[in-house]
C-alpha cells in the first residue's frame, strides 16, 4: 500500500512508499495526517531508552514547506494505463470491456491529420475497432463515440495513478473529483 502525499494546503503531490513516508516522519517534515495508521515500521534499538524505534505510517500525509504553484496547474501527463482507467477499460466504439493488454490509445482525429496526442483527442479503443477506424475521422468511418474524452483533474489523476488505494485515500480524493468524472460511476 502506498501513502498519499499532499502539500500543506491539502493538494495531492504523489504516491510514496511507507518507507519514503518514514523518512518524512523521521525528519519532522509532516505537518498533519489523515486516517488511521495502517503500517508500522520498526527501526533499531535506541541506546538511551533500550526501546526499539517505531514509526506509525498514516494513509495520507501533508508535508511542510512551500506550495509549488506550478505543479498543480499543469494537466496530468497522458499515459495508457491512466487513459484506460479513465475510460474504465471500455472501448469507446463497440462498448466492449477489455483487459488493459487488449486496449489501444485511439486518436479521435488521427495524428497524421493534425490530431494531437492529448487527453481531449484520445480515447480507449479495442484493437479491432482501432484497426477498423484506421486513418479516418469517426464520422468518415461511420463509427460513433459512446462516451466523450475529458482531462482528469489533479485529484482524479492521483486515483488513476494509484495501484491499491485505501478507503481513506479514495474518500479524500473522490471528494474533490468533479461530478462529470466517470470515476463516480
Ligand atoms: Zn471496440
């Protein structure tokens, strides 16, 4: 399980391992936490007390320090696993549900015809539909999009990037995900 790292204002920054979180705890870099501790890391014996050092890791940690103003204004980077997760593994043309290995990044306006490689021009398609559409626009191919592309918000991007997300983390992130998002199901 990973730890959700926030800046001090509560904006998500990244997923880190419990071990990386422990370094933040040990250097007193954590301003506040959310959720019940889900992991305990044990260190060496402390000579003065004879007790083993122990760090409790919380699912969400906010780190001290300046807020990076640029990072969260950028659109999340486009990557196939996140694209397929945004579109819930469903082909936009036939509506079939596929394993991620059988999906492709489909450019609605083909790149060869000036379409860009962006969240708004990319959609999830199965190999068969992608092949059938080829180098055409959907209307030229007589194919209709069953759902529309959108740019994920910062909070949604963290969900799309997460591997196994704890319920505390999901609750926190979903609270800030816009209603139009498919993650609300
Ligand atoms: Zn398909």
